[in-house]
C-alpha cells in the first residue's frame, strides 16, 4: 500500500514539475511579457534564489541598490544595454565583468551560433572537429609573437588551470610567482594564484609552491627569483594580469612587464599573461600584450572570447612549451571546451572585432570617457580619489567604501549598471561594450556627475 501511495505521490509531483516547466518554456518563447507575467517571474526568481540558489545573492543585491530594486530581474538585451523584466532599460557599464566586448547579442555572433546549432551542437569527442582547428589557426595568426598552439576551455579559471598545468609539465618545476591584488579565478589552482585572503582562507592549504609579490615591484620580483634559485625552488612561471581587473584597474608601471619578461628569460621561467579580462580588444589593442609590446609564453583568454553569447575560453602557447602535451593529447582535457557552438561564437567574435576595428575604437572612446569622467569629478576630490584606466577598462576609486556603494546605487536607480570590484570595493569598474555610443557614454557621465552631487563625503 505504501509503495502505491509513494508512486501516486511521485506521479503527482512529476505532473506539477512538468506543468511548471511548460509555463517557464512558454515565457522563454515570448518576445514580451505582460505585467502579471513579469510579477510572477520576479516572485519566482526572488523565492528561488532565497530557497534554492543562495540567499546571499539577495543580501548582496540589497546592499548595492535602493528600495526594492534588489529584486530587479534582467530579461532581454541588445547593443550596450539590457532590460529588466518590467521593461526598464539599463546601460551596461559592468558588461558581465568584461564579457560583452562586441555588444549584447551581437547579430553576427548569434547567427554563427544559430547556424552551427542547426547542424550540430556538440561534438562526439573522438573524431576531429573542424571549428576547433580553424579557431586555433585564427588564434595563432592574431596572438602576439610566436604563440601557436591552442587549448580550449569554458571559463577563465579553466584557462588559468590549463596554463599552470602546462607550465608544470613543461619545466617539471613547481614554484609559481603571482602578485598582490591578483585575481586568476577560484578553482584550487587558480585560487592559489589569486591574492584575496577572504577567498583563500577557507580552502587552505591550496596548491603548494605559490609565492606572491607586490604588483609592479620589479625589485621584489627579482629578489624572489634569486631566493628561489638559491634554495633549489626554481620558478616554473610568473602569472600576471597585464592590467589588474578585480584588483581595482591597476596599470603596471612603465617598463615593468618588459623587465619581468627579461627576468623570466634569464632564469628559464615561463611568463603567463592572464588576459581573461584585458583580451579581445578591451584595452585598445586586441591583447594587452600588444599594448606593452611583450610576448608571453602562454596567454589565457575567456570572458569576451565567446562574444557574450557562449561560455568560451582558451590558452595559446609557444610550440616549445605546448609540445609537452604532444605525446599524450589526453593529459589535460575538458568535455565541453572547444565545442562547436563556442568555437563558432569565438570565430564570429574575432571577425567582428577585426572588421569593425573595435580594439582601436575602445582606445579612442576610452580616452574620451576617462577625460570626461575626470572633468565630472572636479570639485569632488573629497569623494573621488582617482579615475584611471586603459581603453574601456576604467576604474573610479573613492576615498571610502560607503561612497562607492552610494554612487553605484544612485547610478543603478538612474539606469546605469556599474559595480565594485572583488578585491577593492572602493573602486567601481566601468567595462561597457566596445560598441557603446558616444551618446550613451555622455549619459553615463552626466549621471555620474548628478549622483556625485547628491552623495555625501
């Protein structure tokens, strides 16, 4: 009897789940939703986060928004903007932390992914898949220097993990040097290179062999190399963000990256550039390595690599380094890395960046953006400490966390999304689509000025 009741209960439960799924799918199918549907979506989203995702996200949203706007639910996007489920439009100056370099739902990227989806979504894992080969060739052509072989991933932290493993296998050394304020991801290997203690402490001990030195301090970097060599712990690789992103948009001192490159050459150490955030045109060049005229041994890509449509990442390495994976290509693999949809998105993304000259545009628009932000901040030196950046990778640092939060809230209330960084909460980041119009830039600047006038020091 109990078994029959259990079966009946399970059948009823499955029927309820099926009805819920059908309702969700019908909403996905709609181009527009009405007020009643928008209210249902909002309630289900908030309840779902509280009961089944993580209520901490609701607490965070409440800390960076005014009144009931913590419950804003994004629903659609296009160009440099997105809309919430109630139809309010926002200029996206967070850009998914640098995902939307070619804009939201770029039509060429969407078309490439849709066309590929009509033929084949995922590959068999055994036969040769053509788009992976073609994308790898394109990367060999556009990346700096003699970077040649590519391995594809799904995210930034996966790219960093692959780079660390490749560096270990190439040299059989186990020491890595990272820097303070660095952010390389949150999986165990990447987290070992990340500098933020709050993220690291709960998971200690991490991967052994990592040392951190102050970003931009070449003398300390050199002394650390010397000490490591003296005690028989030669450095396998130095991993750096050419411009630190989550650290607060920190630019390297003049000549620093070239000095590190020369130091690595002297000690037979690999140089890994984490360009997950700086890559794909954001800084005014296709890669920040080009900006500083430095060729790394391995470059890590993700975020904007998939065109804001597909999760996609990659590492590209010199043949001398990568060939340690030649004898056994299964030494490091990932099921979905380099899948046809992701490769189609990445190929189309690179095409858009080149055809529309977006890296150069990012440099020009970014220069204008920074200049106008600095002018808007004049007279508010008691609130704004510094405005800095390169291309459309801009940081506004305030004297106190509270000021940054109030500015973020005020701008969100007026339809501009910005956000503090993970490492430095006093700094809000501006990383819009590289396609952002001057009219949209001017709206961001005027809103920033308006909010600054209202916020107390």
